């Protein structure tokens, strides 16, 4: 299952699931950010530079993780496109 959404400010968001995680990635120019959560969807969300890199921070709330991702991309959190399947991430 995957979903891609393009937004303003040249941001592309992609949601997909692996065997163990739900993953939401953002890309703007050459900068990336990823928000991940366990596949069951009940744990804290983490922010990483990429889906494969180590976590930078862990959050209870999806909004806080989005704020961190937006900061990495140097945009407002409101500019991040959120694919429909990712809207329920976070506790």
C-alpha cells in the first residue's frame, strides 16, 4: 500500500508500509525527512533524515513530528502534503 501526494513549495510526500513500519517521507529539493511508526499504529512516531536512517527524535503526537519534519525541509508545517493513508499516524 502506498500513496504519493505533491504539495506546495516543491514538496513530495510518500506514504508506504513495510513489514514492520508505516512510513511517511517528504522530499524538497535534496532534503528529506521521514516519519515512521510501528505497523500496528499504536506506538510513538519517530522523525528520521530518511526512512532508513537512525531516529532523530521520538514524539507522541503526529503534529509535533510534522513540525520537526517541516523544520528539516525549511517550510511551514502547513505546507506539508499529507497523503490520506498517513493522516491517522501518532498516538
